[in-house]
């Protein structure tokens, strides 16, 4: 039996080892999930909603413990971790509180019958392949709407997350979820293709890398089943004027460095007008230089470690290469921190070639990129045409109507004006292009893995007999 380890990125030390499932375990897991689906889908909406509301309360009650898990697993600062736990509690409660509204039958014009209407039905066991950067939130986005529908779930979480992934199952069971409706498995990525292809799996949701997403989509498509992909992002953050420049730049730094820059929907590319570019660079150099790096449980830290030493080293190597070949200038940071753990200096780069690696591919770490443009049209062109991603974006300006007009021109799944990346249970989440497809949260979350079943009722026509 293969094993894997929890390695604390704050210390670089291995803390605990875990056993992966064997391939021979797959049949039993999927049989259990299938049997549990029959039980769970047959329960009333009220019963399912009550479990979701209760699990939301449990996340709040166990916030300290849950935050420590993900601090040890992937280095998330305690303040950020508790914020994630609170959001997860809100998501589960939101679906519990809006259950009847979300699952309501949809009446259609009768169109020659006595009645035509659509009901929402679950489709069966689902596979969720989830990433390490938001260990509870990513699971909740997928789990809450699908548990409400009556689907059963098999979770394959990132190997970095053995404690939090098991907690996702344990809290649901404690809240009253019947056994095997949610099954956490410790598995490798290479074992997932067989799960996706298995006829007992009705659909698959993946949040993660583009390569993993492409592999899942290929197998799901070949087996006639639905997939949902949330992949990377290279989000633009467009600043139209300098009326409140320092405040806007402070927002950028805070949002960009959240989770040590390891957020798909973070604003990666700061785009400012030429007229105040130099001021923006000068301010950012000072602001980013002041950021303090520390362990997940250090109350004075502004950013924590990256998820692993290898992830840190990969980013540092990319930055060094970019500076060597002239495709970027490192203005602040860019180096590994000389201490145990997966730490690197918060970084600012400029003079970036949009077609180079660091320009067109996501940097998943504490790296801010600033671009200079002459006007709004060039900003929109840079945002839209110099990146194949399309997750989210934001436009910042004191003239709200002008900013709103620019926002409507951007090609992505989510655009914000004078904020960035806001996520709430009642707002849809998802992207286009290399950022994936499908939507999570709000009513759109219920609409992905569902059988929208038409029922049409007509009287018997006996007049012709």
C-alpha cells in the first residue's frame, strides 16, 4: 500500500504519514456511494437541508481546530484560515436555508397539455477532485448544492490535505449525513481516470491544474458524463485614474498576497495608465517591501509560506529565468528566504513581456506584476487578448459609470468594479477559456449535476375512438 506524508511548509518537517487506497478498493467505494445515493436521494428536502444547516454551525463551532489543520497542511495564516472556515459555514447554511426555493418545480406554459413542468432530480454519485489552496471552501462549493439535490459524493482531495479532507467528511456525518453519502478517499491523481470512467460515477468536478482538467474532461467526455472544471487564472486589475491611487494599490497588494498569492482568482496583472505608472511603481515597491513573512501561526506575519518547498523553488526559478532573458524586471524580492520551510520574498516585477512565461502563464505565489498602458483601449486589449485565461477581473475608478463600461468589455466569467474576487454563497463562480467551464454557488451550483426532468400531463383523448 502506497503512503504519503503531511509536510508542514512552515517548518519543512514531515509530521504524519497516511495510506492511499489500492486500485482494488475502487469497486467497494463506488458500490457504497451508489447504495448511499439511493437512501439520500429518497429523503425529503427538509431533511437534507437540516443536515446542511447543522454542518454550517459545526464549522463555526470548530473554527480553531479546522484553521490549525490547514495551517499545518499548506501554510495558510490563521487569520485567513478562520475566514475560510466562516465562509464555508455560510455556504452550507445558505443552501440549507434556500432549499425549497432552489429545488422548486418550474411551471411552463401547458402548450396543449393539462400541465407541463420541470423538476430537479439528482443524477447519482459524483466525483470531486479538489485542490489544496482552499481545502474547505473548494469542497463546500461542490458539496453543498449537490448534497441538497440528493447526489452522493466521493472526494479525492489534494495529497497536501489529509486532515482537512477527512474533516469535511467527519463534520457532515456529525451533522447527520447518512453513512457513505460523502466518502473521503486518499488517492493519487493517476488513480482518478478509472474513477471518472466508471459507469457508477455520474459526473465529475475538478478544481486544479489545466493538465489535470484536460485529462478529466477527455475521460468524462468519452464516457458521456458531465464535467465541471475550475482551473487557473491570470486576472487583470485595471486602474483607470489616480484619484484614490494609494487606497487602490493597498487593495491590490492585500488581495494579491492573500493566501501567499496562491489564489486562482487573485488579481495577477495590475494594469495602470502611463500618466501615474511611476507613482504606482514607487508606492508598490515600498508597500511590498514592508510585508513580513512568517509561519502560519505567527500573528505578526503578513504572508505565510508557500504550499511546498518545490512550489517555492519553481516560482523562484521562473523569475530568475525571466530576468536573465529580459522578459521581466524584478523590482522587489524574487528570492527564497534563507530559513527552514517554503518561504519566499514578496515580489514585484515590471517590464513584463505579455507573451513570455511570466506574462501569459499564472504565477501561483506572492508575485505582483505591473503593466503600463497609454489608455483604456490598450488596457482592455492587454486584459483580453494577451491571456487565454478568463476567470475574473476588476476595474477600479472614481467614475463608476466609466469603470462599469470597461467591465462589460472584459472577457471572463466574473468582473468586479472597485472590488476583486468577492465570493458569497449567492454569487456564481466560474470562468471561460483556459480557466475552465461550468458554474458553482448560488442557483447555478444546483444547475450543474442535475436532471432537469420534464413532466407533461395530458388527458386521454377518447373522442377519436
